[in-house]
C-alpha cells in the first residue's frame, strides 16, 4: 500500500505556504516531505516533527532556538535551513532540497570505499562540522544517514541541532542518551555530555566504516555496543583489511581516542589531518571494494531530501537516533555488561615465532628511539584559517609560532592566514619556527585633498597613493580660478582600492559675456559689474551710434576675472544714422510718425527687472523680445532699444541678463 496516499499532510497547504507534494522518508523523530514553497516558488524539503515531540513545550522552545542558530550557519556543505514554524499540531522545518542519496545508501550499494575516496567524502563533512564548531554548535548525531551526496557531487550534512532540541523534552530530563549508539562517544554514553570532540569521535567511527564496510563494534543489543564504546579501544581498520594505509589507522586512532583530551580539539583540527593524509596517500590507495557498482565518487539516481530516506540498519537500534534512558543501557545483570566471551581453544606456543616477535619488538623500539632523536614534522595547510586557530593547531603539532606583519589581501578576509613560512607541505624539524602572515584585508587609500590645485599637481598627488585620473571635466565658476580643481569623484577622503580611477572637476573660470549690440554705457556698466575691464575703440560704421559691434575675447571664451575685454564701437556721433522706421516714415523721433499715419509706441524701461517679468511687460507693450545671456544672473542688465525710445509696434527689443 502506498503510504503517501494515506498520509494526511500530502496534498495540504502547510502554514499557508508549503504545498506538500509527497512523503520522502519517515524516521524516529520526524517525517520528511517534498513540498513547494508557493510564496517563493521553489522546491523545499519540509521536516515535520512527530506529534509526541510537537506536544512538548520545552522541545518546541529549544527547537525554535536551534533552528535560528542553524539558519545562521552558512556553509556550502551544510543543508540550509530556510524557515521554521508551527501549524496547529505540526512543528516543522523548511530546508534546502538536495536531490541525491545518503551516504548510507552508497555504503549499502557499494560496500567499503577506497581510502582516497573515503577521505574525499570525509573532508567536506569535517569542513561542515568545523564551521559549526567554530560557531559554537555541536551536531551530536554524526552518521552516514545524516550525510547527503547530491547528484551533482556536492556533500551536505543535515540535522544540526536536532539532537540538542530533543534534550529539552520532558522525557529526557532525567538522564537520557540522545544519539546513535553505533557512533556515540564514551562520554555521551556514561555522562550524557557532548562537545566538539564527541562529533570528532563519531566522524572517526564513520571513517572506519567507510574504509572497512562495517562499524567497529557489533552486538545483539544497543547495550552491548555501548559497553564496547566505553571500555574498548577502536581497532585500526588495517586489523580487518591489511591493505588499508597506516595513515587511515592514525586518523581513526586520533579521532576515536576514549579520552576526549587525546582527540583533535574540533573537526577543523581533524580536517587538517585528513587533508594532509589525502595529499600523502598514493593515487592507488587500495583496491576497489568487492561488488562495487561504479568508480565515480558522486552517486547517481534516486533522491534524498534534507530529511534522509533512512535505510534498514544492519543491527537493530545501532544506526537509528536513540532516545532511551541511560540506565537501560548501563544497568542490568552483570553478564549483560560483558562482551561475549570467545570460544576457548587450547594454546600451543610456537617458540620460533615467539623469538622472532621479540626480535621485531626490540628492533622497532630501537628504530623508534633513533628516529625520535631527529623527528620531523610536516607544515600543515593553515592558509585561510583564523590566525588564532592556526596558531593553536601549529603549536599543538610542535612548531614555535610567530605572527608576521599583517599584509593587505583582496581575497583573504582580515585576520585569516595568507601564507606561512615555511610553506605548507614542507618537512621540518620539531620546534621549527613557523611564521603565520595574517591578512589585513583589502588595501584602501584615502583620496587626497587636491581641491584648489592645478590639474598637473592633482595628477601628481593622486599618483603618490596609486590612484589615477580618469576624466577631467570643466565647469564654469564665478569663485574658483580657471584651471583649479573644484572637486573629485570619488570625493576627497573616501577610502578606495589602489588603482581606482578618479575624475577631476576643474574650473573653467568665467566666460566672456556677449555684449555685442549693447549700447556703450550699458556695456561699460555691465562688464565692470562683472569684474572685467572694458576698453573701447570707435570706428566709422553705419550701425546704431555708440553700439558694440565686436569684442575680444569672443563671447563664451574662458577668461579670468579682471581680464580686459576690448570692445569696438560704432561711431558715437554719426548724423547720417537713423532708425529704420525714421527712414521709412521720413520722420524724426518725437513727431509720432504723423506724416505716414503710423503711431509709435514707447519702449518700457525694464532694466534690472526679472527677465521673465521684463519679457512679459515688453510683449504686453507690443514688442518682440530677444534674450541673450550675459552673466546669467536672471536680471536685465542691458536693453536695446533703451527704455523711453519711441518705436513702431512689433519692434524687437534685445535683453541681456
């Protein structure tokens, strides 16, 4: 029977936002659904907690708090949490949907993995755990079921914080173990305590399982497995498969030490060792596992969401997240606490082998002593890490650490290691000085104050701080002398990258006003009021008497305030010149044109009035108006014909402002 069809949530709109399409998986604590976020139109995985947990207020409060913490954990190898909420009796998480399979699916299909391939899975898992540890978060339930292998090759870790939320439930307040027995550290079994080193232990068990195809401890009951975690030392993987590299044995031994103090301090420290082991392993790190279906590291086919499709476990209770009182596991008949006794058989010593073993032990001891007199260590990869974390790791490996002078770097965040001396991978003696050079972040320089300088001076000062000039734009200014910088883009004082191009806005000074056609007295007053020195030259001309007919410099030419402007005037006393209408009407001003019957009108005096108002007044009086820009101040500074002059209606009056 298709359970999806009978699931009451399938086809429903959860919390008014998530349309549940199908059920992906059902586990001991939650059910996972494929859903569509109708608000953002994206596919998500929705994990809905089982009703017995959702009805516990303490769990709901802790669940919401943990969801917020996980949502802030942004890492490419962590399944992203988008949202959390409640809908009636349903408490849920909305998460990234990851098409692919779980690591458990791959182990079931392929069996054990070659050492290099196993490390290529573990390295992103440790990177995700390391990011969580540095953010103060512990996973508490690291296992293959919680590792997703996406169809595109990405590795993702899921279910951060869920175990911690369950610790807050009413049913766990009197001492309950939360986790998966097959991967549970000794301190979780005995005291219920967990820190970053507990995740490291579980990661070590998972590495053991990847390279051997089985977990280190087997038992008929969870109690027998828990007992062995507390009392036994995890065997080296090579004890099961001799072809496994000693490097893998070392990693597993370090990660699964029964004493937490003997393990790497967090997943980041184990990650460094795993990366180094991967670098050192030969390309052919072991034969492919028997029955392997393919050699690609990225699985294909199938789908796994952020909530996994949990496969049947080979041992009942060992691979499932456990919520069980610790006393049920650690108390009971004494026989139950003992590991099964092996069948006895008669021992017959082989004296030749005993003697050979003694010789080998002595030889190994002497060799170890000789090597210890001149032991070497390899410089780990520390670039990109926080300098304090890198310093701790280096000191733990036996280096004398020195922090070098910070260096600017565009790519490495401030406070992280840019490089080391000696470089990573170098083999050196113990107690060698290792210099860590931290990043000081991207180099920024302040745009210098070049306002008031000439263009050449500004270019020189900008070049001194590794900035260049892009565009030079000129703009007229009544206050800034011609050729001086008025401002920069970006503005003075802004901090920018070296090599940034800066625009200069340079003063064009003032421009020569256009006074051609202006009467002499008005031109004189106009130019002097603008700060120029006018010079007049008269010449015989048929133009209106005492009117400017030419100027030097030309109108709109860039000049300095105080410059001399030479003006050429028509002859001021020219009895032969008359207004055109005086010639046409054969009349003189003052007779109102009575001889031709054409009335004359008086030109209004609009001097110093607002240009718009002056234009309107002249139009009302029947004049045509032409406006010419002089200083551009919006007031009439000159007019021709002047106010009071009698002219025919429709005569054009020119205004300067």
